[in-house]
């Protein structure tokens, strides 16, 4: 086969006829190839830039934190009403939850017995029916003493008012006085014993009826925002249980987890650093408020490294100003920048 590389005529003209070729597409093809290369290598470039930035700059993961407290039920009952909603701001002393106490069936039975004895005394004309044993009255004194203790604990936690505690205390004192009065009637003259017994039974019946019917209302000890509510109306509580949690967004702080290799003199009390808030995209200043004393595992949701579960030194930071409402989220992840690694 004979091969020749010499030009033989015009390729656009054949036997006197012009042949029209489509325009070349080299520019479009070149741009497409560049686009493919960018798409393929962009993740690797981004990884290299990120690793370089982390090597050059010192940063750590963190989270917004706010003081919070639980609203607890210290006795069994049924939730009858919830006065607040999740995310709502409440003032100190605002009613939160209303509960109907779990009253033993024996209370209702005892109330019926007391009323029947009162009615019988009214018909005796001065004859006292045989008295029951004082064991039940002793049990009531023990129960009311426990109720007084529970109300005192609730008041100290801010979940009950002073008036409610005073009522429980008065019921206990009344039961003790009635028990003493009943004991004294054993030696009292016969003609006065009926009226004494009726007075005691009437107070006893009133106390039982109030214990059965009066609901228990829990109040907010401090102002704050309802973070979550774990019960609904009709929910039955067996004993001590958390009903809701309230946070205080007026005094937020930031918890940062600094890895040991980055813990140096830059992490000191009073040091001002940059905190990046993803909720609004803002960057704010925050200062280290205390000397770090503990090291904990970095929470999985905050760790942005392959080696998750590493332990970091816990550093508390105080923002230099209030946070915006969209930033006041308890546990919201943030990034803390401590500066350039080689300049301290």
C-alpha cells in the first residue's frame, strides 16, 4: 500500500461543487472536559483545603448551653391540665401543671364511715356509739405529716406556694389536735362526749373531703422558656417523675471541647475568641470564664473529625452580648476559633 502525505486539492471543493462542513465544536468539548475535571477533583481539593485550614488554624467544636431545671411531680396522680406550651416564656410563679392526687380507695370509704357516724350521733340523743380504734387516726397523722413534708419540698423547689404549704401544715396540726381531743374524751363527762365527738368527726370529714377533691398545682419557681413537656392531660403518674423542663435563655453560655494537643496558654481565663453560630450565620466574641477542670468525650453530634469519641477539655465561654431568638437553642452546635496555630 502506498501512503502519501501530500495535499491533494481542496477538501471543500470536489469536481467544481462546494462541500459545506459543520463548524468545529472544539471549544464546547474543551469546556465540557474542564467541567468534568472540576467535578471529579473538587472534593479532593476541598479536603486538602479543609485539612490545611485545620492544621493552620486552631478551632474546636462546641454547643450553646443554658441553665435549666425540671418541673417534678413528687407524688402520684393524674395530669388534669397543662397551662403552658412548648417554647412559651413563663414568669416566676406562673401555673404550669394541675394534677389530681391519687387518693387511696380507703379515703372514700373512711369518709362514708365518718358521715354515717355523724348522722348516727345526731339521732342518738346523747348516747355515744362505740368508738373505733385510734389506729386509723394515728395513720392519718402519719399521712398528713408526710404530706406536709412533700409540700415543704415542693415549696423549696418553687413548685408550691407558701399558702399551700401552710394549708398542709394546718391540716397536720388539726389532725394532731383532734387526736389529742379524742383521747381526752375517754375521761371526759358523759354528757359532753357527744358534742366533742361530733366536732372532731366534722373536722375529720372536711379534711378527708378536701384531700380527695383539692387538685395540686405546680408553679414555675423562676422565669424561663418551656424547653419540652413530657406529659399530656390524662397522663397517670405513678410517683416522682419529670413533667417538663424550663430553660433560662437570658444567660446563655458556650461549652467548647478543646483537644489536648490544642490546649495551651491561649485557653486561659479572660481570653476572647470567635464563636460562629450556624443558626444565624453570625460570629460573636466570647470570653473564657473559668479555668478548665474536666475533660469529657466530645458528643458525637459535635465531632467533625474521623476519630469520633475523642476526649476534649471542657471550656466554658461567656458571650459578650445576648443571643438572637433563633440562636437561643439549647445544645445548638457552634464552632470556636482560637486563632492561628503558630501565633499565640
